C-alpha cells in the first residue's frame, strides 16, 4: 500500500529578475517517508523551500495540496498547517539566548502575558527532551554551529507541538559532527513513525542511503528524476546531480617536508585546553572531534579570532601575537571561519568586492582599483571553484548558500598566505565543487605552504589530510597518520573515552 500523500506540488516555477531558479517542478511527499532533495549549488533547492515557507511567491500556475486541501504557495498557509522549517541559515537571532529563541518559535507571543520564568522552564524542558546540553542563558552566538543547528530543529519541531505534518530541513548536517547526525536521524525516524513527512536537503550522499526513502534531483531548476533511494547507487546519483560522469579526486600529494611552518603550543581559550600542533611545509592537517571538544574553536584561537588565555603561536619561528588577526594576516596566516555567511560576508556588496576585501587588486606601483581589474582578478577564482552565476558584479546576497561559501573560500585562497586555517572548508558545497576545493588545497601544499582544516566529515579528512588530530575535552587526544586514516578510525577516536594527551608533531 502506498503511504498517504502529505504534500503535492505541481508545475512550480520561479523566475528571479536575472534567472529562472525553478522550472515546472512536481513533487509528492508521503507520510512516514524521508524525501531527499539533491542538486548542485544553485540548482533551486532553497528556492523551492522558501516558496513553500511563504518567503518567495512562485510564478503563476503552480498548485499545492497539503493533506488533500489546496494551499496557496508563497503564503504562510503551509506554516500555519503544521509544516515546520529549518532553513539553510537557521533563522536564529544570535544576539538572544536559547530561551528567547525557543520562545520566538513556540508561539508564546500568542499569549496575552509573558512569563520569563515559564519561558526558562519550558526551554530547559525542551533542551533536555532533545538531549541538547546547552546553557539556555548564553547568547546563541556563543554556541557552535552544530549546537545552533540542533537548537533550530528543536524550535521548529516544538512550534508544531512536537507533531509536524511535514518537516523541511535545508542542509541541517552541514555543520554537524557524526555523533549529532546520529541523534538527528534518530529524531527524524521517530517523527516518521508518528506519520510526519520529511523533506531533506543535503550534499552528503551517504546520508541519502542511510535515511532516505525517496530521492528527487534538481538540475538548473528542473526536476531530473524522482526515485526510490534503494534503487540508485552513489555513482549514479552523482551523475544525475552534475549531469555527467563523475571524475575521481585522486590528488598526487607531495611528501610533506620536515620544516615546521606553524607551531602552536599550549593554546587555551574557550573550550580549547592546552592545544599543541606543529604543521610542516607541504602538509594538510585535519582537526576533528565532537561538538564541545573544542575542535571547531582551535583554528580561530590560533589565528587570533578568539580570545587566547595562554599559549603561543609561531610562524616560521616568529611569534604571532595573541588576539590580533591583523598581525596574523600580515605574518602570512589566513583564516576562514565555518559560519562564513555571518562572520565574513558583506551581503550588499558584489561578489568581486567580497573576494578582494582583504587585499585589493593592484597593478604595479599604482594602487588603483577599477572594476575591470577586479573582474580580471576575480574571474579565475569563480572559474576554479565553479561559482554560479559566473558574475563578479552580482550582489552576494542573491547567490545560493553554497556559492556564497565558495566565494569566501576563494577570498582566502587568493591571499597567498603561508598557512591557511579553514573551518569546515566544504560545508554546504556540492560534490563537484568539493573536488575543486580539494584540488586547490593540494595545490597549496604542493607549493610548500600548509593547510590546517577542521572538519566534521570523516570522509573528507581521509581524502585530503596527511594527518588528523582528534580533540576530546579541549585537547588533542590522538593524531592519526596518513596510513591510519579511515572513516571508522576517525569516528572511533572522536567518541573514545580516554585521557592520554597527544602532541601533533610533523611526521
Ligand atoms: N533573491 C534572489 N534573487 C535573484 N536570484 C536568486 C535569489 N535567490 C536565489 N537566486 C538564484 O536562484 C538560483 C537557485 O538558488 P538556490 O538558493 O535555490 O540554490 P540551492 O539549490 O539551494 O543551492 P545551495 O546548495 O548552494 O544552497 C541560484 O542561481 C541563485 O543565484
Ligand atoms: Mg540552498
């Protein structure tokens, strides 16, 4: 017996001033099923979701039925009838604490009086129910991207009194380490068993096979196919997504040198305790761990973007002062934070301006900047990382989430820094662009520079790193050499319970 249809969308198109983002898309979501929505960066996934949420109006002619009742797309009707959304940018107010963020989503404002105490109690209860260990009184900006994701999910589900008809998640795991992904999948399964339908956007294909029942692939705004997840394999899926046979990423990594380029000793600050790591010229070093282990704060701390309590950073033997990103950049260190959209973009500026922000293009002695010169400098980077649309003059806010990520990365790759510190460099980018980013990183290492990247994606760490340092409780607890790298090993080291500290030294 086929399951009951929860949502049916027909003939959905969306034309933005410069571009057709969706072209005659049909979609059917059924109760108890996880329906994965896949496609390259800019293929229209978020646009479809934003139309369902009422943020954009569709082109005329689209139809939609929710539980058999017609609804108007582009209005708040879906939301009012039990559809819950976790958007790509989460939609949290990061200046407020978890209590207020949960209250905003939980319709407390409907009541004629507000009680701070009741809000706090309700927030604590919700966080406990979802097993989320978060101080409800701290501003959400202090939480890691992973914690923020879980908070947004808790809020969305709570807003439908725990029983959404349809839960829509736009790349919820982009910032989640493995252990929280399991927690999220557990939650999704429970909701499915209770009859919810789930629309799930991801760039991580293994997730499709773990959690997906159905898969729909979008390419250039058109629906390419809808299939049972069990009837496709990963290669086939990549081919459907990018429209051609995939090329394998097999970097020829040069043997890393033995000259220490970057040396961090005894760094402490935030969740990080006594973090020591030596990185050699020509190396790509990974840093990983669970949320709360400090793995996602270590690079920002080394760079000076997070306050340092103690410890020392040296680049080529020269000390790099604490808490001075400007001096770190001048010394030859570049840093891209994970939350690139919030921390490193100026949304109203053009793509070109965002790329050239830290170092303006210049020609010869004359430090003169014109749009032509900017275009000439920026174009090759847009090419290299496959940014769509390929237009340095386009306002950044009009690009899809993944394309914005690529652009900020391009900015730092362009800087010729000796050492690149990158938090989650491929979070939110599609399979094709991931390979280009890995190639760019391998190229940097081949030039005798070095890359340190933090990542929650074990496959990525295996694919690109020479070594991976795993943090637990704020400190490096194990360092896996190239020959020891496997997904299973990384996962088991991140969740292992032991206390033998390690120091990350060059091989
Ligand atoms: N407000 C807007 N104005 C103009 N163009 C837009 C707007 N929003 C999105 N677009 C364009 O529509 C296309 C689809 O964007 P969308 O955000 O839906 O992509 P996506 O599939 O979610 O990609 P990603 O995986 O990067 O998140 C992109 O080319 C984007 O540049
Ligand atoms: Mg998107």
